[in-house]
C-alpha cells in the first residue's frame, strides 16, 4: 500500500506556470560562455626567487640571454673581426659582412638589428668610458694570451646559444599554433564549426572574443521552427547540439505564442518567439546577443578562469543536470511509454505523466507545462553515437589543447634554463681569466730515467742546475725540478713573455696601458726562482689572488 502511494503523483488539476524553470541550465550555459570567450592563457618565463618571482615574455628572455652571450664573446674577439666592428663605412655594414666567406660563422646568423647592437657593445667593451661596469667586472680588455685561451670555448658556447635560440623559436611557434587551435575549438563550441572555420588562421588567441555571428552564420537552420530544431537533434547541420549558443536559444524561447520566459522572468531582451521557419535564423542570432548580455550579470566576467579543470567541471555539471528538471502533470508513469528513464538525456524543463512520452516541444497554451511537453533538448540520439554532443566534444578539445600548451611551455622554460647555463659558464670562464688555461693544461709524470739523471749530480750544484735539475743546498741533493711537468707551459716557453731575451723587449710587451710582462725573479713555484728573466705578470697576479 505504501509502495503504491509512493508511486502515485498528485493529479494536477490546472496547468503549471512556466516562468524561469530553465534558470539553472541557463546559468550553466553562461559559465561555458564566460570560459570560452576568454583569451587563451599565455605562458611567461619565470625567474627570480620563490619569494619575488618575475615573469617575462619567453622569446624576449631568450633574446636577452643570447645578446649577453654575444657580448661576452666579443671580449675574446679575433683581431680580424675586431677590425670590422668599428667600421662605419659601407664595407662594415651587415649586408657586406654577413656573406663574407672569411668571416663565415661569426655574423651570418645575426639579424641586422643584432649586428648593430653587437657593434655598440664592442665599442662599450673596447673604448667606452661612460659605462665601465662591464669592463670592470671582467677586468677588460683581456691580453692576447687570455683571449687565446678562451676563444675556442667562447666560440663553441656562442654557437650553441644561437642553436638554442632557434630551438626556442620553434617551441614558441608550436605553442602559438596550439593556442590558436584552442581558440578555434572554443569558437566551434560556441557557434559551430562553420563559423570557426570562417574566422581563418588569425583568431587572436591573446584577446577575449567579443564578436558574434551575423544572422547568416548563426548556427540555426532557417528551414523549421524552434520545436523541430530543438526537440531531439540527430547531428544534422543547424539543429541543436551543434553549438552552445544554439542550444541556449532552444532553452529560452518557445514555438508557441508568449512561451518565452523559461530562462528568466522577465525574459532577457526581446527573446523573440521562433514558431515558423521563415526568419528563424535572424531571430535566433538576435536572441543570443541578449542572452550573452544577461550572462554578464548571471556569471560576471572574471568569476571563472579558463583552465582545463574549469572546463571539465563545467562539462560534469552539465551532464549532472540531464533529466533533473522534470514536473509531473498526472499520475506516475506505469508503462515504458511514459517511463521516467525516457527523460534521462533531456537538458531543460519538461513534463511527463502516464499518458505521454516526454517530448521537447514547447507547450500550448502559452507559459504552461502540459503532458509530454517542455522547453528542453533531448540529446538521447547524440549520446548514443561515438561523437556525442558536438559542442561538448569541442569543449573537451579546448581542454586538451590547454594541457598541450602547458606541456610546450615547460619545454620553453627548460630551453631558457639551457641558455642561461651557457651564459653562466661563459661568465665563470671570463672571471677565471688566464687561470682557465693553466688549470686545463696537460701534465706528464716524471719518469724514472729523469729522476736518475738528476740524482747523478748530487753534491755538485753547478752541474745539477746546468742539466735542468733543481739543487737542494741543505741536503746537497740534485732532483728533478717538480713532480710533474706542465707540457703546455713547456710548449709555450719560446712564445709570449718567455720569448723575450732582453729586459727592454720584455717591458715593452703591453696591451694598451696594461703591462703583460716583467723582468723579475720567479714566484709561487716557478722555475729559477732566484733568476731574473721575462715573466708573465698576469699569471703572477692571478696566483697572488689565489
């Protein structure tokens, strides 16, 4: 008896007023509208500490790093290249030097603006007196010996930086294409594929979308009235399910006189009835513009942010509303014809009883709910297909593209980090200066024969030193000069400072005002410590700093 009562609905003796019954569904549509019309998120390069991070355009950040690397490379520039940079004659222009076979690899990968910047930077490094910070930091200019020790490494790192810049440009091009694809899917969800295709390649993903389809492009078949287009779409062009704006019209307007207050009472804008085929597309386009204005009140701009998560949540909320907005107009259904499961795919307000299967055709008389009628869309045919509801599929595609953009943005950030590492390496090498050459020099262990050779002269200082050995006066022992021998230094013994055989030539070895060599005794483990000869001043200064 109780079960029988539970399955029995109170018989409605009068028609139920229909006013704002689709307000919840309209709000869901407004959430989608505010999400899909936002600018597609841009991605910034993040630098600085966690407490005070800074955000920059990724391409600009890479450009800044590469410019600094090129400037660092100028500190070791060869004389033939250095002669070009101050040249303001036609022979020194970018057009002339970029194709110079003798300079190939130095200027050919630079744009004209970069070449001009390079010339300005070289002037600052070489002669500019107004900005000494860079020169002071790296103790510039370098002498020829320092330049020679760094040139090969700096050239390699600079070329790698230019390679990375090219790689990053490709990444940013991919990112921009994915953002444009996301915007195209957003427009497809809002207004259908035909409208999205009509916009073309430049759909301005960095700007909010404020345009509306004109009356000829609005996704509404101008061949039938509201009920034919909306009640049970099957995927046909111009029928419900193709676009969000189209489905909003289905929920808010009726085919019968005065049956136009389902989304809001009072109705948003004119909300013109679409009862016959002629002029229906123009009416639907005009109605949607009024709904969009109302959405700014229901879900104000900025209330929701465009993210993959927000889109997925909106889709879930939409599916959760299907079949939930029903009203009984008679006794409970007692057969498959009027069964409640018949409304499981219905979006919007509908009525049912035992006598009629729910049908999404607006009721008559106006503004009432009647048996088997409703201001709704029955998606059952679309949901039975693999493609599902077209506009929902397009929303999912937007979400996928946003996730793809996030992944590409991480590639961009890692590439920027690679470029920054190159800059850091060059700065470290430049700050180390000539020491880098000394630290990297090859060494050769002292052989047994060399040790025995010197031991033969124990007790005879003159013979010991004449045979390139070191004499210990206290122990009266003759030994090899060191445990190991620096082959790089030996190879250079006849060049640089060691090549000067008289004091005058030694002291005249200068770079600008800087003294390169001095006629002095050895220090810090140098050979012949007590003997005055031409020695490298920079090497001694660096060793003193240690």
